[in-house]
C-alpha cells in the first residue's frame, strides 16, 4: 500500500475524510525531538 493510500484511509476512518486534518493530527502528535544538547543545558532544567 502506498503512503498516499494509507493517509487517505486514515483520513477517511478517523477524520471524516479531511486529509488536511489527518496530516495535522499526525504532525501534532509527534513530540519535539532534541538530539544534541550541551550538558549545561540539561543541568539547568
């Protein structure tokens, strides 16, 4: 199955067919990943 077909199925099943809302939901569900931090940044929090 292609990515487009999968996104259309997800939009149909969970977002009333609204592809934009589906994509926004997927992107909003992803947290911000911090991959590189200096030790002093971690200690200050």
